[in-house]
C-alpha cells in the first residue's frame, strides 16, 4: 500500500494558513476543523512550513500572554519532512516514527498533493493486515 492509496480514500483537501496570521488564528482553525496541523503557504502559493498543535503548545507554554499577537511564521516548522505518493506505508511509518512527527505533507512535482497523519498510516496498515488475514483464512479453509 502506498500514500496515494491513503489520499484516495481520505481525500486531498488540506487546510492552509498564511505566515502572517496569528497563532490565535491557527488555533481557531485547528479547533473549528478538528485537525492537528495547517500547511503554511505564502502569497505566491509556496509551502513555507507547517504549524501543528505541538508548535502552538510550546509557544503557549513559553509566552501564553502573547498568543494573540504572535505570528505563525515565528513558530512554524520550516524544515519539512515530506512524502511522495509512491512511498510505501511501512517506509512512511518508519520515517514518521524516527522523526517524531504526526503529520506528513505529500508532494509531487513541487505541488502539495495532500497531508496524512500517523493515524491515517496506522489505519491503512491495519486494513491491509486485516485483508491479508482474511485472504489467508479463506485460502486455508478451501484446502
């Protein structure tokens, strides 16, 4: 199974925010859409980072009184780890675990194709295992 299979089932809509938006704006969007991250896109449509719940929590712990004024660009993660649609799920799970990230932007030809979470990856892995188990049980019962 590949990333493209996950995107096909969950969809490719990705919520974005501008770097000049405030952390408060980001929190409001995350809560409203019940998501854990936003891709940060500049005025030219270029991806410049990602802001996650974890980034916001760190900022709140450090300077909670300035959250309404702090800009996304001040706390977002700039050095993105990305996936491509052809990446295998096992590899993606390893990359996300090794780097302790929960959200992975999916890029193809410098274009954002989607965003997957570790939950999406685990779900896909479980579904694939269940399919294999059923197939093997059916095969054994026919023997």
